C-alpha cells in the first residue's frame, strides 16, 4: 500500500491531455486525416508542458487514434470498422454501412476428407468430405482479412456451382434455406503465419486478430466453422452484455 | 478465377498436419508443457515431409498453441484463460475456476475533476469529481493487465474506505446495492504505451489487447467506465451470438 501514500507519483500527468484530444477526435470535432496543431501550440492551448503533450500523443498513437508522418506532424486516423459479432450483418453490409467498399476474392476451393480437427469442430465423421474454402477480403481495395471456411457437404450439395465471393450466410439462406441462428465465437490477438501474412502484404509474425466462428442453423445443426485472420488495426469489436 | 484451375497450388500442405497436432492439444491428448516429438519423428508418424511438419509447427506457434525452447524442441503451451465478457463473473472468479491464482494491486487512487472525455463517457458534468483508480492484476504472480477505473462519486460515497483490490462489481453490490446489469464492451488489439508496458514488464509498443467496458446498474445508470490493457497472449475471449 506504499503507493497510496504518494498517489500522484503514479498518476500520469498526460492523461488529461490524452482525454482532451481523444474527446475532440471521438466527438468529430477533428476529422479523419486532419493535421493536429504542433506540439508547441498544443502545450500552449492546453496549458501544459511539451513533455506531457508528447506523452499524450504517443499514448494516442498506441491506442490507434492518431498517426505520425515524418517531419509533417500528427494526424487523425480514419476510424476502425465497427464490428458487432452479435449481429447477423454480413461483412458486405457492415462495411458498406460505414461508408467503405468491401470486396472478396476466393483464393481456393476444395473438397477434402475431414481431419480429426474438422470432425471434432464440424461434427462430421473422420474422413468424410468437407468443403475447404480460402478467401481474402478487402476494404477500399486493401486486404484486411484471410479466412478459412470449413463447410459441411451433405447439407450444401453443389456449393461450388454458386458464386463463393458473396456472403456465405446469404448464400446458405437463399439457396439452401439454412438460416444462421446461433454462433459460438472466440477470438484473441495472434501473430500472422506465413500464408496469411503474405496474402495481407505484411511481415510474417505481424500481430493480427484471430476470430473463429462456429455457426449453427435454425435446427441447431453446425453448418460451418470459419477461422479469420485479420490485420490487427482494422476492427473495433463492440458488444453488449446483459 | 485463375486460382481455381489449380487449387492445390494455394492449399497449404501443412494444414492437415496443423489440424492433427491442434486436435491432439485441444483434446487433451497432449498436456501443457509436454514436449512434442522431434520433427523427424513427427514427419514419420504423420507420413509427410519435414518441410510440411516445420510449417505446421510455425503455424501452431503463431496461433499460440505451442512454444519453442532453443535446442530443446517444441512444447505445448498452457492454455489461455477463457474469458466470457457476457458473463458477470469477476476476474477472481473466472481465473480461480480455471485453476490459476489471481491477485490485484492498487497502483493509485484519486478524486479528480471530470475531463470532457470523462463527462461524455460517464455521463457526469465537466469538472465534477470522479474517482480515478489504477490497478494491476496478476495471474500466478505474473502481471497480465493494467486497468484504469473511472467511477461516479455521487453514488459511491466514501469508496476509498473499502478494500479496492477486491472485485469492484462485488464491492458495488455488497456495499452500495448497485448491481451490474448491463455493459457495453469494445475491444481491439493495441500497442502498449509506456506506463502500461512498464507495469507489465514488457517493451513499450508490445502488442496488447485493449478492452473498454461501460457498466450500468439495475436502474440503467452508468456506474463506471473501465479501460483494460492486457498482454496479448493471456485471454481467449468466448461469446455466444443469437
């Protein structure tokens, strides 16, 4: 408890500065790609030291709210794409609604015998055929996620005759009357392995965000399991807990 | 669509190997900190090439399932702590239930005038006092998260007379009859700034996981806003979508 006798020691002096700038950005007073005032001007406006301003700017950079251009100063970052995994909106829907342009490229599609991992996660027999599809998705032309879909064959006959670059949820609903009703999702930050990193044009080992979804239809049957490998700075995940 | 004419080109040969090993680890056939067989033995057992085994091991390392010790080989990682943000379990509860030892250290506690950011997020008037508390939480003695709690003063008088290292949710329920009923959560991977990195004993700029929670009580009133800065490899977040 020795910390508590001199609490000021540990309270970062830059927090009010960080808060002031974060508020200006979040409330829309400062626009995406707008240049911030110089550190000197900020320290005068906010009545604080250059050191505190600098620390606040570094904090905001790390939180992903601003970025720096050499010799040109600090700028407001475009906001992340808000993704609510609880909603049933497709990638195309939520990206479009936020004013950006989604696109999808199918990298490969195959029928493969289920591995033990597939059997366990998809609830199929070992060795039974499954669909294995790799896709790459872009926002405004920039690749942001590589995904691996493993889909049951028996309830989706002739899947490969359809356009696989569309929303898979919509395809399953429209053509097979299987409606996504429930999903189990888990996620954590993870470094990108070679294949994913190459497709996303970043270095192997760059930090990414791993999201895995097990989807069930209106009968409670598992339809597919998706593993998504995102760049780390694209999404802001939102959800509500009751 | 040229990819689809030669799909094998893009299907990583190591995926079945990755799946086989991932299944052995997830199903408990291989224990935490167990050494994996050598790459030579694995390639014989799994009837594949040394190159495919090596690529599968690198993939599993990046997914956080295994780790490498120089000249000693590959080992199974201890599983991440499963955290379900939708549940109302406290840190102490879910860590204990998973067989690990939680602890909490209060770094600082202060009453501070609300910044614009506070006013916006906590729904208080600008300049009105709020509690500002920094804590560090450990699992098995290792610091894993630094958190900044901003709490309303008016509904929690004399908060600092209580033990602030306990679960804040429990403290609010037991002593103030304010029950956590609803939370808005958002999260994304973010680099750790200096203060957080130092408290967690990692380099500044190391990747972390940022989780922010706005908590409401049974009246729908915002009680507190928490910002948590986690090491990136501690949590596995699980949730259900309907």
